């Protein structure tokens, strides 16, 4: 269906295909982040002893909690996006996709939530990488001294 929507969408029109593609992109980004979270959890568990030895356990505790929270939030966002996709499908079937203002508002809210999720995750990941880097640097220094 190549119909442009008549709604103002950040100063541009969006087609139904573009709305669907937004959802696909969002789910892809979130799934990638969920894979990164698995990697970070593995990385943190493998460096756990080093954190204890380096006295950084308290410093890593908050980011670990936040990363766990992002895992739950990501799964919830995917569920919300899937529900939104089901609504879009019904609107297409009923030929009312072009006129449902509620759908467009919800789509915008989801877009905002997804980008906030991605940005917050990037910040947490940066904090974790900096802490891990500090631990690895200290461990290397101990090897050079010892």
C-alpha cells in the first residue's frame, strides 16, 4: 500500500510502509542491545574477582543494576512495538490506517521511548567499559610490578 499519510509527521509525511519499517528498525536496535547486555553480563562476571581486588565493587554495582533494568525495559519495548504492529495491521485491514490519530500519537511516543532507551544504554555501557578498562589497567600494572 503506497498511500502517503496525511498526518504531519515531524514536518513530513509517512507511509504505512515507513511506519512499519520504523518498528522493524526499533526491534532490531533493541535486540542488538539485548545481545550487548548478554556480552556485558558475561564480561562483568568474568572480571568479578578483579573488581573485588581493585576495590571497584561499589563503583560497578549501580551500572550492573541499571544494565539489568535495561534488559527488562528492552523486552517490554519489543512487546509494545509488536502490539503497535498488530494495531497497524488491523487498521490496514479496516482501511482506517490513514485516519487513526491515536495510532500516530502512540507511534511517536514509542519512537521517543526507544531513542531514550538507546541513549541511556549507551551511557551505561560507556560507564561499564571505563570501569572494566580501569580494572584491566590496574591488573596489567600489577603484572609489570610483580
